C-alpha cells in the first residue's frame, strides 16, 4: 500500500493559521499582501519544503526506520573497484550478480575475515587454484565483497547497491504521519518580529524535540556492522 505524503497546501494552510496571516476564523491555503504584508506563498512553500527535506533526509539516513524504504533505490552497475554513488546513511544492501547469465542479483556476502587481498586473489585465481573462476557458474568464490571508503571490491560478474537518496521537489515527500513535526519545524523558520503567542514556542519546541529523536540511530548498520560485532 502506497504511503500518503504530507500535502504542501495543507501544511501551508496550517502555517498561515498559526501565524495569523489570514482573517480570523477562516481557513486559507494562500495569503495576500492585504492579509499579511510580511509573508507570501512562495516564501512559505520554500520554508515548508526545506523542513520537509530535513525530515526526509533524517529518515533516509536511519537504518531500521520504517519509512526508509520510501527513499531506497538500486544503483546502476558498479565496476570492481568502482565508486559507490553518493547516498544518505549506510548502504542498505550490496547485491551481486554472480554470473553474466544469472537472472537476478543476490545479497552480497560480507565476512570480516576476508581481506581486499583475498578478493583480488580470488578474482585472479591464478592456476585455477580455487577451481572455477569467481564469475563462473557455481563458483564458490562468487558473491563476496569488501568496501574501502567509497570503493567497492567484489567477486562475481557485476554489483549494485541498494542506497538511500533524496531529491527535493515541489511537493512534500515526508510521510503524512510527520505532518505535525513538519509544521513545527517550518513554523520555527517562518516566525518574524511581531508574531505573538507562547503556544508558537511550544509547537516549535515539540517539533524540534521530535526531530532530535528521529535523528537517533536505533539499529546498527546492516550486514557489515552486524558481522563485525559478532
């Protein structure tokens, strides 16, 4: 089931109401200079979308977050020794096609005892010491990987990474469950001299506290960290 995202117009309307930028007792998703000559719709949209980006990036970075999948996608092919594309947070999964004829990519095998020298030696397989080559059918060498910084080294025919990324757009991308947090973060950036009401500070403080909790990593990084900690 598709996850409903926050709606820009709805958040803008709540923001307008929170700062009294529209006539009292009315619901408005747009404002005019006659209502509030200190703000305009474009400014509010930019503030909301910037806050939305903060939330989305926090969820995308967080391993184990229930909404991280909204921002995950499989990279293009990465050559042996190639650079892993830019991404947010840890790699979710390294996947490897063992043989050119394989119909799919399988989860890569990480072993803390395997070194880069091992990977290179298995790829070379001088004198067929290890039997079938690393990218041959049914080879016991296929599917291992190791990272060095942003480089990926592996055995097998090809590799891709499941990565979290975020690209800001003209629409909100945070899940609808984050609407109150989005409103509070946007409100904190939208306040101007002359805005009154202690409740505004409460809304902003609550949203920022929720955002701090969101930033906390609740689970270890995938496979590699788990293996290393074993």
